[in-house]
C-alpha cells in the first residue's frame, strides 16, 4: 500500500496548517469564551476609540480593520458603500485600500497611474456629517475617491441617491454601521444588500450587541433583542442568496460583527 506523504509545497502546507487551526477554533469553547470576555471588557473601557487610520479616528477594532482590507483584496471592488461616517476613518480606510488596488493594477498592466484619478469610489452615508469631520475628510489625500451623502440611510430619497450613484459599477462591497436597532438595520439590508455583487459581501457591524449583557448600552436605543444580529437573522430567512461567512469570525475571534459577514453566493431571486 502506498503511504500518502505530506505536501512538500510550503504554501500548500501552510494553508493546510492554517485551516486546521481555524477548524480547531470552531470547537474551542474556552478560547471563544476568552475572546468574548475580552471584547466585553475592552468595550466597557472604550478601547475601540483608540485608533486612527491615516490620521483620521476610526471606531473599529484592529481585527475588523484587518477584515476590511482582506475583503477589499479578495473582492477587488470598484465601489464601497458605507453607512455611518463619524470621524471618517472608515471611509479613509476603504479609500486607501482602493488606492492600493489601483496601484497593483498599474504595476500588473505596466500603465502609468494618476493617483488623483480613479474609477473606484467610496460612498459614505450619514444622517449628520459634522462640519469639522467633513472638512477633515475633504482635505485628506484620499478625498478624490470619496463621495458623501447626508441624510438617513433608510430615507427613500437617500436610498435613491445611493442606487443612482451605484449605476455602472460591477463589483460592489457594502458596510452597514449606522443606527444599530433591529428595524433600522433590517431596512438598510433591504435597501443596500441588493447592490452587492455576486461573490462580494454585505458586512453588518455591531451584531455583537446581541452577545452583551442586557442593558450594556444603557445610553443607546439598541439592546439585546433589538440589535443588528436579530435583523440579520430575520433578513437571512428570506434571502438564501446570502450566507454567513463563519470562517471570517473564527479567524478574527475578537470582532464586533459575529454572524455579520454576509457573502452573496448567487443572484437575487
């Protein structure tokens, strides 16, 4: 009988080792519990407010910042739609990732690159874009890749503006991170998930609210049972063309979007 041998290809061997680790994490309740405890205690201490991206505050965990760049590299979008702007760090993150895609395309094709011109764009929506944040975003070197719309992300006129702006783009990635109540997130999913291209993602942030103790966000209108994860669960029941990317959650362990990385696997029914 021929004995199978381990692959001598180091890339294949490394990928296999990584896959084994991720599968083990999925069964490791102790590790998952540690990650959840750390997320809760770090959120209590406002750890998420400690970071910038290219000079602008970004209210995201480093693990989720990594996830954004990973998805951008995999999907190679020409349009990123974001609800929730705050200080603009997330817009700058997406724009800088699109700029790197432009650079890679130029290197691979051997063409010259004008860094001020790009077919790729980030479209941000927020009910209130504070003036000092708008000024800082518009003064940033990444500003040429960013368009902002002020208004409620679930208002019909805003939804119409976003859909019009998305015309002609082939690869679309969506991040939902504004109001975190069930009804609002459900309305955002209905409005913007249809724009996601096949193989791309709609990421719903702050689904972790459902995993926190009741009353954890006492000063906010959302709470356990009225949160992004309940909206995702309800929405997925009627949208089999999207699947939760569980591997992303296992890879990150600490994330504000557990169960919120939604990959479109087929055309809309």
